[in-house]
C-alpha cells in the first residue's frame, strides 16, 4: 500500500506528492487493527458575490444556528462572531467559530468583496446538500466552490475542489 505523506509546493506553482510505502496500525488489547476508515467529514465552501447578510453579525448568527439544526448537530456553547481587520478595507470582515459536539463550524466573511469561506468538520456524517441549501438561503451566493473530504491519515489524497455550475445556484 502507498500513502502520500508530503506535499511540496514549488516556486513555479507545481505541486509534488511524495509517496512512501507504509503499514499503519493501531495497537491495543494485544492485537493489531488496520485503521482505514475515515475519521470525519470535512466540507469546504468558497462562496462569492453574496448578499449584504455577509456583513451582518446577526445574520451570520442566524445562519449558523439554522445550519447546526439543519445538519442535526448539537452546538457546544454560543458562536463566536468577531469583526476583524478593521484597519484594512480589503481584509475586514467577520470570523465565525461555532463548536459542535463532533467538532466545529468556522467561517470568514469578507465585507469588501462579499465572499466567504466556510468549513464544516464533523466525525458525525452530515448532508452536504443541506449545508448548501442553508448557505443559499442566508447569503444568496452567485458562485460556490465545494470541496468535500473524508479525513483520516490512512485515506488516499484526492483533489478537493469542484465548481458548482451556475444552473445549480
């Protein structure tokens, strides 16, 4: 079995995967178990040309509250939503962290260009299409790039991003 262990990013923009043979096992109770199951699910969304809700703390709070319920997660505490980089017009915007019992939902929202970058990671499965529906409802993006990953050190590396067609928006 071969496992990509390193990614090298070259100055010319190339990416090199270094693959090394391995046998990775978990030791316990005097037996060896091969662990090749995903640890969790990670959804990454880059959304562009959103409505004004992307610039409103109350709208971001309403979004994450609905999202947690829609994907059947349990919030651990209240979301942290903070406006950052007010010194820089290009970078200013809200950042979101909502812990969930199975991991976290994070987001970075750009006031200047009305783009946002969302990450949902959970060791409990959830439906990606429901996440996208809630995102559309709250932020009405004109562009969405989606990467859905199964996370785990023993899983093969895959190319993550896909462009969602304009017809699907």
